C-alpha cells in the first residue's frame, strides 16, 4: 500500500490549545504547537514563559487544565513520568532531580531495571550499562560513586545519560548545557544529532541562542505562557527570535565600559594558595571596574573565590580589603567584612526550595549567619524587594515556595538576596546561568550600577561573550595558576582562549 505524503509528514506530537494555571499564574495560555520525528525543535522564551511547565505536561510530570495532546496520532494524557517513559517520551529536567544518595549507576539504570536480563538488582549489569552510556561523553566518572559526590557538570551528564537509556521517540532537553563545559556540550550535540537521524523528535530548550541556532531545525517561541511563533532556523535571524521572545527591541546588550580605572584598590589578594586547586594567586580589584575571571572549568576560578570568602580553607596567602588585612575563617566572617559570593550551584547551596520567597529572603543564610555586625532585617527585606523589582523577578505571591519559581527567577532571587546586605565586594560565579536574554541585560546593567556606586564586582563566567562584553579587565586561569590579565582591546575571545589553554599572554603561538 502506498503511504500518503500527508501521513509521513504527520507530527509525532501535537500540542493543541493547552492551558495550565497555578494559583496566581497562568503559566500556559492556549498553546498549540507541533513536533516532528527527526527534527530538533528549539523552544525559547523568557524566564517564566512556561517552557518547563509545558514540557512537564508532555512528559507526565504535570497535568494540563485543558487542551489536547496527540502522540503518534492518538490522544494521550500521561498520569506520571513513568507512564510517559513507557510510551516513549523522556525528559532531561532543567533542575537535576536524581537521587543524590544512590550511586551513579543506580541513578542511571533506575528507570530501566525491567530491561535487565538477570532480574532486579544485578549490579554488574548496572555498572556495565552505566559505563557504556557514560563513555559517549568521554568522561571519567566512577559509576560506583555516590551521585552527590560528583560535580554539577557530571551530575548533569548522569541526568542526560539516564534519559538516553529510555529508548524514546520524543526526547526533551530542558537547559541541558547550563552546567556543562563546552567540550561536554559538543558531545551532547553530537548525540542529539544521532538521535535526530534515528527519527526521534527532540525538543531543545536553552537560553543560549547560539546553541539553538547551531543545533535546531526550527524554533518555537513562547511569551507569557502564549505561543508566539515557530520559525525555520535557516530563514531567521537571532535578533528576530530575541524580539519575539521579549516583545520589544533589546537595544544595546552590554552597558558601556569604564574608561580604565586607576582608582583605589578595594580588594587585594596576595599569593593565595590552596593546592591542588590553585597556587600563588595575586590580584587587585579596583574601584570602578568590573573584573572578569575566565578559564576552563576546574582551572581554579571557583576555588579561589571560595577561599577568599572562607567557604574553603586557604593554605597560605593574604586578602586585604581597603588596605586592611582580613582574617576570614568562615563565610560568616566574610559577610561581616562585606564580601559576598553568588554560588554557581544554587540548588545545592543557594536557596531553600521548600521555603517561601519571604523566608528565603529574610531567614536565610546571610542575616542569620552574619549575626551582630550586620544590618537589620527590615532593611535587608526592603533591599531584596528593591532588587527583585530591579531584576523583574516574576512571582505571584511572596509566600510562594521558591521551588515553584522558574529556574531563571530562582537565580534572580539569589542575586537580590546577596545584594540585600549592601556588600562592599560581590563575587558572582556564573551569574547569568539559565537566565534569558532580556534578564541578562538587566543583570549587566545592575552590575555596572553597583560598580558605579563603588561596590567591587568580580564576575566568574564560562560564557566568553559575556566576559568580553561586560568586563573592564579579565584574569585568566589555567590549571590553578593565573596566566595574567587582559584590558581594553586585548579582551578578546581568542586571547582569553589562548591563555585559558596555558599559552602565555603575548605569545605568538
Ligand atoms: N509548581 C508551581 N507552582 C506555582 N507556580 C509555578 C509552578 N511551576 C511553575 N510555576 C510558574 O509558572 C510560570 C512558568 O514557569 P516555567 O518554569 O514553566 O518557566 P520557564 O519558561 O521554564 O522559565 P525558565 O527559563 O526560567 O526556566 C512561572 O511564573 C512560574 O513561577
Ligand atoms: Mg524552565
């Protein structure tokens, strides 16, 4: 029998007029869109646009209020994620939701135990299967290790590998690269390409538009819970996608840079060492400059920041604030001195997801930890409110649990909280991870405003474009040492990459 063109071209998944409300929020408003087998469909939208909510509905984690899902031509409603798996729909969640106390192998194989030929708890099979799938990322992960002992990038890989095992016809990736290195991301794109060739329908969510443009066939844009448009990647410009996402022209993305700073030194670090992470790190942070820190993951950037703030111990070295040597033994000491740190790992260390926004803001670490020296609570709360407004944090009630906010909005709350104590020095580790383009701009503007007000800001980032666009001076780390710094016109992606790979500044290599 001849199969008609139309049937071959039938979408694998049709989302029709789907709506979903939470108390106080209409997260999805009559969304209609399609996914075809063998395509990678990008899904873009600002923080809180409804992307994750829609994906959870498709993959059985949430129930829609109204509308239809047609999968392989039939109407479906999955009662649970497991129900969706069994029908061939898998998801890699934005927020890692594995079991931290179990081993890597147990986490990876959890959903596919029934495929194990020898029965339920055959550990050898689990180890072998986990190793085989992890090898696609070419990383050295011990499959017997407890998951919580892994870095976030490795935990993310585990989450991805777990979904790859499911044999899906539709696979959803919700911000999969937010915690991955560039190398690991490339491996993921190669895997996605293979899946596409096997006729799997893929939905790919990312705030990194470059990734969407390099890896997707089409892109669907959501705004405020509504479907805006679907476009062929090859026919569209990045600018158009951004404008559709935010509903206006973005204008200049980065604030104007400072004209070289010879102002007073705010923070001095001398010969700071904590082997094997980093050794002999020395630098000055001047008033009026945004100091960027670049380098590959694991090059010692985060570890240096954590030592400065008393989150990790230092072996030797000194830290001076406004000329006075500090003796910081804990993060509490650091906050008392006015030095705060935005963690790159908000889920593990940053926020209490089960607590309300108010409680996170008022009862959380800073106020409690900083004790007597610090600020009164009401000022802290007032400040947080102000920064939440400045950063346009999207929530319905302040009594909402932080865990119900979209990923990007959680990050903004964390930044607002950090600034609420009126710090002198702010160290931001990957501040715009998971943040949409419009909000990124708000964060950059805020950083520039802080610096103009005399606050010292250090930005650690793996996003080279961000470092180049935002920072007045850039220090580059390589394998635990500082390779040097770049200013003005020397701040280029290529110079940074050279230094990050260990080639000295000014070398002709
Ligand atoms: N369980 C929940 N309870 C209450 N509100 C929720 C819940 N989950 C999501 N929301 C709200 O629904 C809206 C859409 O959130 P969603 O997580 O889908 O956004 P998103 O597009 O994935 O954003 P991001 O890019 O920041 O991840 C937000 O306003 C969010 O606060
Ligand atoms: Mg999301």
